[in-house]
């Protein structure tokens, strides 16, 4: 059950996706679920207004996530088939889905706000976690500036391409932490709140090296994924833009948590570890500048 004040197209994506999967005859046992579309209300809606928010109910998908237990090669291939099926979905079948604008203003602004917080931290006698966070952020300043500049430069080129860009329905947060192993040969994909219409690279960055700190995707895992996904021509600009935007978003989120004295100490320490990984060799920032 989910209760939220936010309105997202997540339920509509799941419903459109479910309708795209061929139905089995009644006498054929169902395969492990690949997604959990919301249960509809008596009026056919995906949620109901309740207590000032939106209440929805989805079937429970049992199994560990890809962060709890590493996916097997067969499950990585199933993951690839699932994403390929998503990318084949007609974007017009999902009403209200946001479209990638290729304007990095928002993620760039988030990192600039961290610059301000770091300056305040250094002026105010920070605690150990905040001090380490500020030091890491300042040391990475030239690299972060390069990512901002590349995001703006590549984003402009992509905007100039306009209607020539291949746009598909994307999950936009398809890392292994959102993949549930529902069977030995089957997986499901959860958390569709960030779904949007964008180039396929916006999902493929989660396989081409990965985005989770301390959990890179290996060459072998990526190969198993693309066995299921199929042939794809990766565009350098589209991949670079997706990586730049993700890097800016994730480093700002990690630094913001680590700098916040109101957050639990363990959470701040973990966020500092994530930030260090993002900024280090093999991290998101390095990938964004490849």
C-alpha cells in the first residue's frame, strides 16, 4: 500500500506495461510476475483520495532485490528483456509522462547550492563528518565544474537535434536495487516514480558500469543484460548527458545528507562514503567525463 501527496505517472506506466504483455490462457499457470500494476478502484482509477493524499494498492512481489542478493546471469538476461519490452512501449499509451528536456539547469543548481552549504560549513566550525564532506567537495571542485560544463554543452547539442532523437518510455532509475528476483529465471522492476520519455541511454547507464556506489556492474553482468535486451547502438552524446545529470544529482544528494547535522549520524557517515565513491576513480563523476 502506498499513500502519498505526490502525483506521478507511475501507475499509468505499470498499467500500460501490463497491457503490452500477452495474456496466458486461463489453464496455463502464470509465470513469476515482471511488474505489479496497481489494483483499480471500483471506478477504474489507479488510486483513491484518502486523508489528504493518494492511496494505491499493488500486488506484493516476493523475492530479494539485486542489492540483497546478486542477480544470476540468467536473471540479468531477464532484466534485459524486461527493459527492452519497456522501451518498445508506445509513449502515447502513458498519459502525462514527462519528456526529457535536455536542460541540466536543475541538477546543476543543486550542486551550486551544495557549494554554498560547504562555504557555510567551513566558516562555522564543522563536525568531523561535515568537515570531511566539505574537504572532499572542495577537492573535487574542478571535476564537478567540468561535469556541469559538459552537461550544458552536450544538452545543447541534443536540444538542437530535436525530433530526430529516439525517445522511449524509460524507468529512469533502473538500478539493481529496484530489481526483484521473483524466480530463478525472472525479475520484476519496482519504483516507477521517475519514469519519463527519454533516450534509451537514460536506462542503460544503470547497466553500463552502474550508478550505485560500491556496487559497479561488471562486464559479464552487462553482457548477460544485453543478451536479453538485444542489439543497441549507444550514442556517445546521449550516454554522456545521462551520466552527467545522474552524477550531479547523486553527488548533490549525498553531500546534502552528509552536511546536515539534523540527520542521524549513521546516515551521514554512509552518505559521506557514497560521496567519496562517486567522486573517486571509477565513480559517477569519472564516468561522466569519459
